[in-house]
C-alpha cells in the first residue's frame, strides 16, 4: 500500500517513495528533508505535516543544494478519501511543487 500525500481538504494528490514526493501519475515533484519539503532544484516549498505539504508560519525555510531528479514511478491508483478533514489552519503547499522559480522567504 502506498503512503499517500493528501491535500488540506483530504483528497489524495500524490505519494511518497523513499524520501521523494510524486504526483499520482508517477512524476517526481520534490523531496522531504527532515520536516521540510523542497523541489529538486533545492528551493523550499513547505513543511511535511500529517501526510500533507503545508505552509506553516513556524517553518524554517532555506535553500538546500539541488538533487538529481529520480526516474518516474509507475502511476498509482488514487485512493478514496481515507482521512477525516481537520482544518489545522495551514495553507496547502502541494501545488507549489509544480511551480518553478525562487521563493523569497527561502533566502531569509
């Protein structure tokens, strides 16, 4: 069984293999380093929190060295909503994994 990544509204949006995050189609998007989530170019995206990628005000953004992008994984079936939706008050950061560019707060 896959370890799913969920959006803040409880829908499965991706999965984790080793320390990498993939979308449901198997496209590699980023990696988890401790509790931080970064794109493969090293830019900070958010925090890993209860199987979600979120923007937490107490997060400690920083840029890390780039890493090579792993190969695609086989697509994974979308799970039905397995979790109860709890509003922790953090914005969903999973869509930021698909963006390119530099996040200003990562340099601070």
